[in-house]
């Protein structure tokens, strides 16, 4: 079973357990969809490049504990990409990547106004949220014939050549975000939000440290590995000396998901339940 299927199965199991539990609680619970775009900040994007924004989507289950505080459990998909061609200062390096991201996490949501738990409360509110995620990624790039190739397996910064441990494709992240939501009926809620994911890896784009020895990679791993470790050679430029700076290892990568949400609110019939 693939990692993405494992993540989705775990999320659905959580949803089912929470929905069944909600049958015995007084309160309002929601299940909803997120549709929007995703982007990233890192070595191949020292500034956000709007044209690199890709599709993102998600499903979530939310428990509204009070009129100000909610818990949200979410499975989300995003796609990120970057290329040195977007920046004149980095154009010589000639690196590029793209990656799918599958995310499973929890967010605590805080409303600025008392929102929608009772008929006399506000029908709209700005909110902020913060949480913790586990996400899966796998940076790839295209080679000369148009095929995609997984960069981690090549060890583009000498991991294979020097028998170093490869970076993990499953990582934690912290979410910080803000949004706005509106009751469009008694049971439907429409919203918009922007969430920033602070990661603890510098390898979302497969770029962190220094150049490996081009000739050594070429002789031991082949031309594809060598050319993708020093992508400037594909433009006719010469190989760069080993241990020269390739990426900035002092900064971790970020990714972002922004979009529109729509959710359906379940109203239980057990209004006088002691819980």
C-alpha cells in the first residue's frame, strides 16, 4: 500500500470515529472540502513565484467545542514546484523540481467573534489557526527525454557517493494561518483561508548543502545522476568544484496552502444530553 493510501485510510478512520462519537454529544460538528492552490519558499524560490502556484485540495472534520474554539482534523493534497529560471541570480545553477505533498494533521481554530453556535451569535468571523502535521513529499525533475526522475534516489549532493543517510520523505510541519468564514445557511459554512507550513527539512526541493564531485558521480552512478547534481552542465557550462555551496543549509523550506472551504454542519438531536 502506498504512503498516500495509508495517510487517507488513517484520516477516514479518524473521521468515522469522531462522527460516531458526535451522535452522543450536544454541539455542532462539520465535514468539509478545501479547494485552492499551493506554493513553496526555499532554495529554488527565495521569493514566492505566483505563476508556480499549483492545485491543492483537502477534506476535513471539525468539532466546534465553543463559539470561539474548534478542532479540525484534515487530510490535504498539494503540489509544489520551483526552477532557477525564475531568478536571474540563480539561472546559472539550472536546478528545477516538482513534488506532490500529502498531509495529515490537526489544527486548533480560534474565532475573533462568537461564531454560529447559537441563533443570536455572529454569522461571520475572522479566525486564526495553528497545528501540527505529518506530510509526505518526493521531489522529481525532468530529464532530457521528458521523463520524470526521483531526485532523492540519485543522491544529488553526494549521499550515495559518500554513503550518507538519505533524507526522509515523511516529515513533520507546523501550521500557522488565518481565514474568514460565513454561515450561508443553518447547516452550510463558506470560508477562505491561508495556511503557512513551517517544515523541519531543507530538502523539499532536493537542495540544501554543497556540490558533490561531478566526475565521481558520473563514474559511479552514471550520466543522469551527475548531470542532475550539477544541472548547469546541461546548458554547456563546466562542472563546479566539489564542496562549493549549492544550497543554503541555514534555512528550512516552507510550503503554503490557500483556498476556499465549504462545510456541512451536523446538528445533533440530543439537545439535553448531559455531555
